[in-house]
C-alpha cells in the first residue's frame, strides 16, 4: 500500500510539456522554451520535461511578490 506522502507526490507531478503548459495556462511552445531557458522550474527525465504543481505555484507566487511594489514605493 502506498504511503500518503507518495500519493501526494504522484498527484503533484506533471509529466510532459503539454501537461505543464495546461497547468500554467501558456502555449506548449512557450512552456517548452521557458523550461529550456530556465525561467520555468522543471527538469528532464530522459526526453520528457517534468515539473510539480507545488514548484510552479511557488515560482508564480515569488514572481508576483517581486512585482508588487512595497508600501514605500506605492504612489
């Protein structure tokens, strides 16, 4: 019987550029470029790009935080 943490990890993993693109809402080609150039988090397993929902969520949260002006910068 699978451990619950293993089940959570399995449901977190996105395999293939098409799956990652569908999750982040980008065209597949742009997602592929982002993975290749490193501005989207992921890694290769053989010929297949892989990422996780949690890493992508963290990536977008961090990007959003960097874009938000601080209280001192707001006009």
